[in-house]
């Protein structure tokens, strides 16, 4: 089956991501107001995809981001190296008092009936200062890049980050790379400088340059300003509502060749039903459903995106690609932190049918 994507056979980098690097403070199941200690995870919606592809799927990946020269920057840079991702940083000096900073995400994991809580300290964030002209795209793309990825979290940080994504996407297109964008709509981030109206305007300009979109119904509605589906899904795992939106997505953005997302029915913080769907070149594909016992849900969606992109980069069929994404995203929820600890062999075994109960 033709995916409609013209993927380069080779390049120095299989995937290049553009986005903010952050550190997440995680007190586990203890709410922050009672916390006495935290684990530190290095993350970033866009970085996670590059990290997963490098560490689990053994691909060559890079990240374009901001880096601040102070101990938190050092901690983050070390973790980027440990995941095997090649960095392309614009460096900032820290003034020792108020920044610029590497952003902090704070989240407790929740438990049972108590949901996870995520909030931010992104004040004076270095990545929000990134703007067109800061990155030498020609130098980065000179040795060949097969896939370029960014997302809605980075787009939401400031007036200039969306413009930098567009600059990167246009350079990627010129260099023959496939482009993808994870809508990752975050209400709290857009709310402080324009809300949904601003999001639709910024993301609309970005998506003109995008081949592959990742996002669920809510992302499509709020990020692209596309009206909700006429079809009322019988459950959160029913793909009909998602598929019914594809006509409107294409009407607004005819250049988009694929749209994919996870389907998740949250029974409790630790029990989710999990599936995934993709629309590709006019065809629809649905992954199986499995029951997840969730340790840490953060990063599951990025886990899906990276497995799905891995499939496409390695010439797998759309059916196999969506299963690889579904399987990897499921496994990521069983590890602490935002990035993968799975191996490609585990992902392939689970994608084939695995040992978790699957309802076909």
C-alpha cells in the first residue's frame, strides 16, 4: 500500500526534532504539596520522539533546541547524550539570578481515582526566545535528513517559536525531508498569550508545511479550529468520530497525507484501555485494543508517534506502522519518566500480539 509519503532512502539523520528541552520534577504518587523528594526526568514533546527513535529503535536522530550554560542545562545535556541524540543548540548564558532558564515541568503521578496533575514553571524560558535566523538549517540539512518533526508545545511558547517551526519546515521540505507535527494542544500554555484563537492562527500556518499530523479529536478541534464530529462515538475507543473529521482536516489542509492518534479510555489513573488509529492516503487503519496497567502515563503519546514514524521510516506498511506505534506507546506507560526504556525487540514482539490480553 502506497503511503503517499516520499521518504528519502538515506541521510545522516533519520529524524531531526525542533523543540524545547525541559526537566520534569516527579514526586511519584505523592502530591506536590506533600512531597519531600522528586525524581528528575528530562523531556520535551518534540525531544521525546527523537530520544525514543535513537534509544529504542537505534536510529540516528538530532534535536534543535536552546541550551543554558548552568547546572540544570548540564544535567539535561547529559541526558540528551545518554539517549544518543545529536544536539544542535543555541546557547544562552545564565545570569545566576533569574535566567534565562531551562523550563521545569512539575507533575505528580496520581493513583487510582486521583488523576495526575501537571503544571509548569516556564518563566524566562530560553527556548521561548528562539526565533527565525537562530538556526543554520542549511548546515544541518546538508548531510541529509529524512524526517523533520516539531509540535504544538514548542509552538505555544512565544510569538517567535511558531515562526521558527515554519522556517525549519520550509528548509526541511527544500531538503527533501518528510515533515510531521504533533498538535499536542496544551490549554495552559496557549491561555497566557491568546488562547485557542491564537493557537488556530499559529498552527494553521505551520500545518501548511506538514505531511503527517499527530493529534486526537480534541487536538484537531482546538489546534486546527475544525468543528467537532457529527458522529458521536460509542466509546473513547471508537474511531468513527476521529475518522469523520478527516474530510474537514483535508478541506482546510489539503497537503496533509496522514493523521494518526492514540485512543485512550481512562478507567482510573492506573487502568487505561489503549488503541490507536491512522488515516493515510485515503485509507483508515486501527490498532488492536489492550488493557494497560499504567505506571506513568506521561510520554505515551510521544511513544506512539515515535513507533509509528519508525515503521514508516523503515518501509513498514501503514498497518504495521500503527501497531509499532501502539505497542511502543503502551510499553512507555510501564516505565517511569517521559522517554523509552523499551527495546525494539520488545516492541516488535508486543506489536505481533504480545502477552497482554488483546481484544481484537
